[in-house]
């Protein structure tokens, strides 16, 4: 038995990088696929070889092992002495045996081997969804577009339209497995490996569905209507049952999860279910008291009654005027912080009145009527 030269099989140089190897594999797999080749028996052997070569050269660990020892971990290397003689275990000592042993059981034990002949549920999809704070405040129905695999409607995921579309794999005679004799320093082992010609399925597709080329699924752009409940916040997931990847062999579809991200708002900040905003008020209103309108979200306004003597930075709370809670039981609060505006430009009359105000004495003795005059002069009354 001769060592297989995986590089030669894939027709790549020994220093070919991962993408070269992948490209070569894809091309060869297409050309030698038993479903399309004229000499199917020869193509199946060749296809198995290509798969085997790629499974080693595309795996960093297996490739390193192959480059060093001239065969894949656990591969059938024929001559009991010669196989290990070439590269030897070098300075690796018993570490090398350990690695080899692990690799043998990896391949032969079948712990992680995929079972592709049973119906299986499709994968879940996850995608992000951005919302404005207004949309989160009110709730919204949003359309999302996604391009994803859906069951081929022509063959209903069965991969073929014909009753005899599949044929038993001639390499493994339908078992999906091959038995390999492997000689190791511990004696001969029989290992079971998935059949490369049929990827362990035990059958090969002879008459693929023309719409999906035998994949059983097709890529399709879909638009979904997503109902987003009021009160939703960043980090929450909305589940769309059955909108994930189609199942294998008639298994149910997976789900689609939309990961919510609520964008920051220009003037309103959200903390949990509470909202915070700022309102600028004139120093006259802060001093004498007054009434202003606060804009919140979506045209919602609140009337803020400012008590006389309100200081800059005072926070007024509107109970139950914040974000709705997701369970609709109640709402958070709206907090309005006032910023007192001090005028920067004064006309002659305003200056005169403010001087009079200052001269009138301490705050306790301030004449209200004078302050009203100043207010009118400054803002024209409101
Ligand atoms: Zn189809
Ligand atoms: Zn097979």
C-alpha cells in the first residue's frame, strides 16, 4: 500500500494556503461528483479520495500531523514499521503517542459524527433589529427582510422529484460507514469511518430536483411582519417560531430570534422604565413660578407647574408617565430636570429694571410688582 499524497490528489502545492486548498477541493468535488460524472464507479472512488484529502488538509491539526508523519492521524498507512519510521515521533516521546491515540478515537469512536439520515430540526437564526425610542415607547409592527434558506417548494425538501431519485451508495453498500484496518504501536485496530463517497448517508442522489439542485432548500428573500410590544428594551429577544432554517429530511424548521437594540434619543433618556428629559425655563419663571409645556415622545406633552423659587437642576417627577412595562401592568416615571436660563443680552430697559431690582435689597424684601415688570420687559410676558 502506498501513502496517499493529499496535495497531489487536490492538485495543490505543499505550501498552498487554506483558501487555495478550499478552492481546489470545491472545483474537484464539483467535477468528480458521482451525481454528474459519466463513470460513476470511478467518480465515487475519486470523490472519496478528494473528500479524504480535504478533510485532512483543511484541518490545522490533522494537516500538521500529515505534514510531519506523511499520513493522517489514524490513516491506513500499510507497513507497520515504515509508516512511523519516516518522520518518527522525534523529540515528542510519549506525548506523540498520546496525540495519536486521541486522534484515533476521534476518528473511530464516532463521538462527534453527524447523523444525517434522520429528520433533524433546522438551525435557529438570529438577527439584530434596531428601534427608535418612540417605537419602543408605543410598540410597532415592523417589516424585516431576510435572505435565508427555505424548504424547496418543488420537491418539498426531499431533494428529488423521482421515487428512485436516490440509489444505494456502492462504496459502503448503504451502511454509510467504512471499516479500516489500522496498524498502531499497540496492534491492529479496526476503525469505522464515515463513507466519503456518500458523506455517511448510505445513498447518493441520482436525480436531483432541478429547482434546488438536490439541496432540498433554496435561498429566498423573505419579508416578515414583526409585532414589537411597547416597552421593549435593548437586549430583549423576539422569537419568531418556525422562521429559522428548514429542517433536514422533513424535520421542523428552526426559529428566528430578533435581538433588539433601542437607539438613543436626542432629548429623552431611558433608564429601565423611567424616562429623563431636560426643560429650559426662564429665570423669571424659576423665581416667580410659572407653567411650561414639556415635550416628551411622539407629541406627548406634559404641563409642568414651576413653583416660585425653583433652583437650577431641580427634578420634577411625573408618576406613571414613563415607558410602558412589557407586561402592560403599569408605566415607569417621567423625570424632568429644569435648567434655568440666564439672559446674556439685555436691552437698556431690561438693564435698568434689573439694576433697580438689585438695589431694592435682599430677596426677602423684593417687591413682586417690580419683578413682574422685569419679567414682562425680558420676555414680553407669556
Ligand atoms: Zn427541490
Ligand atoms: Zn457510502
